[in-house]
């Protein structure tokens, strides 16, 4: 038995020795760990407000920078396969952008900031500016954003809306309410996540330029299937009409009553405003001008999805509306592809004797225009001397 144990011990020793040797040989022949390329800094905002973008794509043949407000521009590749481009001086603002590598749109992998969108997510660039810009965060009291969910019987789906309550909010007083609508391809978070609406209201209220107000930001699709058509949705007038009509029903019979039960908002029409951008601008006009018993303040920014027959879309609208309208504010950027349609609509309003304020500013169909629109429009709302 003792001899057997000695043999077994010797066998285990030899096996361990051989295994150790094999492991040592294997370790000596292992490939060195892979070297990861250094992380790129992109975007890099330079002191003079030029911005350098970088994107590693060694096998790409052509990479373009698609920057909001600019035409796509070719980037240059270096010997390490890194493509780069330095812009000219950019105005302080928030910009969406993406890279187009051989025709494929890609977000910037070096940048964690994202511009949300249901059809076209992008990366976000912030070129910081002075504190007087309304969308810059300042050391002022801040409001709160509340997120609500509900089932829509009108549309037949589960959806959400956001509510901004101003600084020093209390349930012991009543507030005016602005219903603020997003554009096509956005979701209900767009006005806070991209438009900076809460920051803009914080700053305006702190400066005494705007009344403390509650802002309601609902989902703007009465017919969610409209998203499946992509950016050619306005070619289907029946779908556009269904989208507006069902949205109107959801807003008036579901969102508005929920808000008025949960928040101390005034139910006087003179304390209700409705405004939106692009698709939301068209919806603001459609709902607001056909429901003047609910809304006295209406704003439309770069309105889209107009019907061709304004008289059919607004059958009861005429000069009698002037007694009810505290403000009808219609804005558009001069480089916007919807500028002609907005001018045509304003001419029709004039022919009907409907008073309105025309605003044309430099800019295209971009958030840079709409942030400025909101800052200007919100400062006019619920002012006693406004008629």
C-alpha cells in the first residue's frame, strides 16, 4: 500500500510538472494584448467657437459632416484613418449633427450627447454662449418637469405627456397654461430634450419677462401610423387630416381634462395658449382657430402640413375672431422650405380680416429658429395690456 501511494504521489507530481511546463510554454507564445487606438475628442469646441469633429473610419471612401443649419461637408482623412473637419465660427447654440460614411448616417461614437427623434437620431453639439441667451442654464430658480402616462381611447394606444411647473410652484394659486406641440418625427420629450423649453421659461420668469405658467407638452400624433410614411407624410392629405382630427380629440377630451384635474390651472380661455412647431404649428392653427372658445393665444412656428383649401380647414374663421383672439403669432425662418406656404396662409388670413402678427427671422427649418420663437412668444403670453 505504501509503495502504491508513493507511485501515485510521483505520478501527480510529474503531471503537475508537465502541466506547469506546458502552461509556461503556452504563456511564452501568447500574442500580446491588442492595442486599442486612442479615444478621439469629438466634437472639440475651440476658443473662437470654431468646432473640430473627428471620426475614425479607416475603410471609408467618403465621410461627410451633416451639421444642423448647414449643407453636408466633406471631411479629410489622415494616415491613421481618422476623418476630421473644422468648421467656421458657429453662433452659440445647440446643434444636431451626424456623420455620413459612404452614404450611411452614423452618430458620433465619441460623443455621449444625443438628439432624440423617432426617425432620425443625431448627436448633439453645444457651443456655449453668454448667460443672456435664453436657452443657457443660469443660476436662477428652476421649475420641475413631470412625466405622465395614460391610455388614449381616442387614438387607441398608450401615450405620454410632459408638464413643466414654474419655480415657486404652489397649488394655492391658479396658473395660465401653454400647450406646446412638437414637430413631425419628434416625441413628447422634444421641447425639453432639444428645445430647452424649461430652461427658456426658467430664465424668462427669473428676468420678469414672462408670467409664471404651466407648460403642457403632449404627444402630437393622432394617427401614429403617419410615422411609417417617413418624411413624405404630407403627400397623403387624408392621413394628415386624420392625424390632426384625432389629435384634436385626444388633446381636448383627454390631455386637457387630466391637466386641469392634476394642476391648478385656470380654466378661463384667456389663460390658455396653444403653440407648436412644424407639424405642431399646423396642429396649433387647426385646433386653436377652430376652438376659439378654449384658446385665446395661438402661436405657429414654421407651420407644416397645411391643407390646400384654407376655407374648408377653417370654415367659421373670419373677422369676428378678432374679438376672441388675444394673439395669433405666425413665425417662420426666411430660409425655411415652408416659408412660401406660411406667407400664403397669412395672405389668406388678411383677406378674411383676421388680425395676426407676422414674424420672419433668418434661419431654416431648425431648432435654432424655434428656440428663439418660443422665447419671443412666451414673453407675450398672458399680458394684461395685450389685445
